[in-house]
């Protein structure tokens, strides 16, 4: 390889790495903005990032968020329960892998709920793996440090009269 070709290849590689870093920063900024709105009770910006046929997979258990939520209507109910419960979260880290048309996002997300009397009802650490197709999330899997905390939160919410969305309670 000639020096000119080596220089051109190195410049191309550097530009690719810089573009990937800029994309990661831009997506992290957008995600943080969407989470700030979610924390304020507006889940719609985050919901718009999901494809119509997306799946959000949450750990199984005895709680209102359990299972696989298929389609935007089901994911919307999930987010309604999320905001109704008063869950607040913070994006800690964002990583990307794959080509632009099929990115995988890996997000470290910490969340908590503070009760009406100021007591901490819940705190957890989450790893989110989201697979995209042309910029829309098609599948999101959430993995928790402690899945029992979610069921305990749901019981506490019921004691406080915070019923799941759509329930008669």
C-alpha cells in the first residue's frame, strides 16, 4: 500500500469513527430529552421512537408491566402505567452497534419512585437493549438488577390506590 493510500484509508477510518461518536452523542441527547419528558409525565416523544409493530419485552412476574407488549397501543399502555406509577429514570450510558439501518442501542438506565410522603418506594438499575430498523425501535428488552423490586413496587402502588391503566380499581 502506498503512503497516499494509507493516508486516505486512515482518514476514512478516522472520519467513520468520528461520525459514529457523533451519532452516539446525538442519540444519547435525544434519548435524555425523551426521558426528561417521560419523567414529567409525557411519554409521547418516547412512544414515537417505536415502530407500529414493535415489541417491548419486560421481565415476567406478578406486576402490571410483566411480559411482552406488542404494538404501539400496548407499548402506550405500558408507558401510561410507567408514568402513572411516578417512575423517574436517568440515562447513565448509551452505546451503539451495527449499521444505521439496523442499530442496536444499549442503555444503562437507573429508575426510582418516591412516594407521596417522600419515602423511596423503589430503586433499580436497568440495562436496555433496543434493536432498530431505519431509526425506529422494533424490539426492546429490559433487564433489571433486581426483578423482585418491581413486584414489590406494584404491591405498594396498589396499597396507595394507584391501579394499573385500564383497571376498575
